[in-house]
C-alpha cells in the first residue's frame, strides 16, 4: 500500500481544517443533558422550596426601567406558601399605574412556576405600605447614587 492510499488527519499549513479541534476532525458527539436551574434546590415537607428560596428565585426578575432585581429594590414584601403547590407573592411597584406591571407579574409567575413543587403562583400587588427608596438594598442604593440618581 502506498503512502498516498492511507488516510491522514494531518493538514498542510495552507489548508483550513473543517473543525476547530486539535486534529481538524468533528468532535465526538457527547450526549448533553440540560440541567434544570432549580434541580438542586432543597424541598421542605410540603414538597416545595422554602419561602426564602422562593424569594431568592425572584432575584431573577429585573425591573426593566431601573435594571435591578425586584427583591433588592424592596418591591417584594413576602412570599408565602398558603397550601401545597401554591406560592403567593405580595409585592408593590415603584409607582401606581406602572406600565410594566404585567411584565413583572409574568416574570414572577414563570420563575416561581419553574421551581419544583410549585403548581400555582399568585402575584398580588399592593400599595400599602407604599414603596419608597429606603426599601432599596444598600448596594443598589450606592450603585444608583454612583450613576447620579437621588436615592
């Protein structure tokens, strides 16, 4: 058998390999399993995460106007579990008539609904007590002040 008959994986310096791998060949297929973002979350006797873990999950919901999460903005007053599978969020908004109410409501429902054991989510908006800037977490307040906001 001549050397021309053998297949070779080496490429010449002026050739562009088909794949960006050490040998220029296709990478081996690896079965990929998407990890659920909440799969390691501990569950309580009711089969749901703790109220604090539910509250922490809401840190993924960002107020689109201010750019910080609703928990650190002080908008979430409490998250309770009135019954198995049911999460209730009591929260406020920075102002009455906020045009983004539905967006925030939907994001809360999606995040909490993705948590294990949560079958139903209710988001209740209240303006008692009214929100004010003293409810903002210190680190957020400092960052907003650094951006020139009066908080």
